[in-house]
C-alpha cells in the first residue's frame, strides 16, 4: 500500500537533501542536489574511504530515482585526532625512513618531514572494526539524505501539479468559450458572404450560395480540435493522478496540445477564435516549461 501511495505522487526533479550521522571516530555528511535532466545522471564526489561503496550507493539511488542530474557529495569529518584512534604502520614508516637515508646520503642527510611520512599511502589506517562501522554509517546517512531529497521532490511536484491543473482549467474555459461562439461565428460568416456578394452585384443561385456557405463552415469548423483539446486535458489529469515517472508522457501531451492549438489558429476566421488560440498557446507553453521539471 505504501508503495502505491508513493507511485501516485508527482515528483519534481529539482530538490535538495542533507543528512549527517556519527560513528566512533567521526561524522559522515551527505549533501544531495538534483535538477532536471532527460535521464538519471548521478555524479558522486566521494572521499577515498568511501570508494568501495560507490557501486552500492548507485544501486540504492537507481531504486529511488528515475530521472534527474544529481550531485551527491560526501564529507567525512574525523573527531579531534586521538592517537588511540589511529594505527601507524611502524615497519613501513621505518622502511621509508631507511630508504630516504639511502637516497639522500646516510645519517647526516636532512631528515624526512614527519608529515610527509604520515601522508605516505598505508602509513596511517583506521582499525578494521571502525571501517565497518564507518561504512554502515555512510550508507545510513545516504539513505536519510535520499529520503529527504525524495520528500522535497514530492513536495515540489505537488506544487507543479497544482500549477498544471490551473492551466488545464484555463484551457477548458477557452475551449468552452470558442464552442459557445461557434454558431454565432458561422452565422456571421454567412451574413458577411451574402453582403459581400451584394456589394459586388454578384448573383448566385441558391444552390451555389449554399455550397459556398458549406465550404466556409467547413473551414471555420473547429469542433474536432476542441474535442481533442478536451480529451488531452482529461488524459493529462489521468497521468498526473497516476504519479511516478510521468515527465516524458506529459511532455508528449504538451506536443499534442500544441498541435491542436496551432490547427485552431490556422482555421480562425474571426478575432475571437484567434485570441482564444493565442491564449491557449500561452497556457500550453506555461505547462510545457513546468513539465520539464517533472520526473
């Protein structure tokens, strides 16, 4: 049931998550930032101690997110240095000192800087038990930061859904307006044609006049476009209600909306339908911009 509820949520791709957890000798701090992207594109910034966990971290991420460019930064902060918490490889350190003496000319040579010795790979290590605890803590903090990121994406997604719903209502209002005006528009076009013929002193037989009026009505008839616009609003609401990874589906619907609005504009014979087509395009473009941020 919980999984179904999560699937029904609209998620933005823009969000931030942060979590911190402590272990025996330090703290693990995760910061996650995501923005919109066609695919899931993670970029991990890990200290050396966490490199062995990268494959596991990526697997956890893929199970949680579907799309978005995600920056994932781990900072490991040790507690105040305590010699008891560090292990120094004495044989390796001595071997390093002896080797340096041989290279630099024996006992009278300049001694090695202690910090240089400590920086040598393998000189300092943490106890094995602490490494295991550290890894577990890093994973725990990662899951917490990821959960916070998801919660923020869902919160932002809910706002995007409200924004889109408001534009869908605007589209329905424009469609209803044009549909209401259609009989008047067609009658006005018939009258305009008759007046024009009278001005030009052109007499058409009744049958020919009716043919011209039918052709004019066909050109101005946008019932199909209005029906499809309404169908697209219904489908968009259905997709939003389903939630989950719906961004690509919504993007396709925006293209369909645009196609009908363009056809409506091309068939426009009066300023009323032209203005409605322009308003539709504005509403559709506003939706399209926000749909780019939906997972």
